[in-house]
């Protein structure tokens, strides 16, 4: 009986340890066609990628704070700004009035010269004040405890060497075609890859088509993604087949608005990616109609009204994860990839 009892105790202990493992939490905050994605690692440290729009009576800052409360954190350890456009960095001045920030991360100076762009950048620097600041370059690590976060694009440069598990020829590059050169901040986006155990998440901000090709052709420097945070809100200036089909994501999540992003051509590329199980959206995209939107359970906001529903991912080191839609209480689990 003793061996059986010992085996039972071992099984019980293993189950208890599994239950005690803390997950990675990810909140896709609805900022109406901008981006604000909050990662909270098992260590309790947090990374916010972009801050949504400014003004709007603190709408986006309040939604970020609400997500932080759900995650049970009172401080954002790192705020990473992918690039200096108003739907990504505009919310910084209001956010810092609502919640303390430990460190800001960006790609360096704003490269756009218009008066509006320079004003936006000046407001960002003023709000940042004396807070810790990191200028990230491709290959740099973001020191977030509990996650392995690598910068893969920044200020127009891209990762020179493949990530672990990547580097093979990208068969999606056959017949590759470039688009017109993008001189804007979009092409300078600070993109990152986050590894949590066996799980890989790719977020390239608004990185545009030609820069995607530099990362993915002829060799795939990023490997395969479990979760792809759709670039540029699903706009067709980004999301090339070479990127999306090269990543072969299991799940894609789109930070679109009802009137911004979700372009039918980009939607088709994502939906046709080999191995894709589901595409989740923050909004029903008006431009897509019924044929170019996911079904109701997979969309956080389906009305024109500013309802503000988020999407939440709960992820585990074995590569499994669940996506939850609070609007309809729909949740779907994705087992660890074999």
C-alpha cells in the first residue's frame, strides 16, 4: 500500500504545483482604433504597449486604469511606446496623472517634422519628465521579470539575427512584392516578441509592409507565433502575407475600431494564414461587412456606441491560453501546441 500511497501523493503534489502556477495576463484595452495592451507577468510586473489617444475626457487613461485594477496592480512598471502617432502615444499625459509609471521605452527621437507631430512629441517628453527612460534597439531585451521580451524592430532598423527557434527559409516569400517606401513613424515602430515558456506573442505596432519583408524574407527571423497582435489595426499598409503566413499564428487579435482598421484585404490575408484557428477583434469593422468580420462571439464591441469592452488573454508556460470576451462572457481555450 505504501507505494500506491506515495504515487498518490506525487500526483497530488504535481496537481497542486500546476494549480499554483501564476499565468500571464494580457488585456487588450479598447481605445477606439488605437492601441493599449497591458501585459502582467506572473511576477506581478507589468508592461503597457502604447496608451491610446489623448483628450477625450481621460477615456483611454481610465480604461487602462480599469484593466490594471482587474489585474490587481497599482503601478505600470514599463510603458512601451511603439511610435509617435496620436493613437499610440497621445494618452501618455493623462495616464501619468492617473497611475504611476516606472520606466518609459521608445525607439528614440520622433522623426516626423510636422507641427502637430512635434507638439505631440513635446507633450510626451513633458509628461515623461524625470521618469526612467530606455531607448531600445533591435536585439535589446526589455527587463520584465517573468517574460523574455525582445525588441525586433526600432527606428527603421530590424533584427539582424534570428530569435531562438527561428531562422529557417520563409516559404511565404515566394513572389514577394514591395510597396512604396513609408517615410512615417509607422515604419519606425518599436516591435517586440514576448516569450513566456513555450508561448510566443508578436506585436510589431504599426510596422509597415516593406519593413515586415526585411524581418521575414528570405529567412524568417521571428519563428512561429502562438498569438499575433495584428499590425496597424488591420490596415492593408501592413500585414503582408510574408509576415502573417510566415508567423503561422494560432490566434490573431486585432486592435481595430469600427471605422479604423479591419481592411477586407488584410482580413483575408490573416484568415488564410496556415494553422490559424481564430481571429478576435476589438470592434466590428464597418468596412468589412458580414463577410470580412469574425462571428459575434469573437468581437468585443459590436455596436457604434462607445461601449469600451476589452479582450483578455490568460496564458500558461506550457503554451496553452484562453481568450475571454466580457461583452458576452464567451471564452475559448487553446491547448498547448504539440
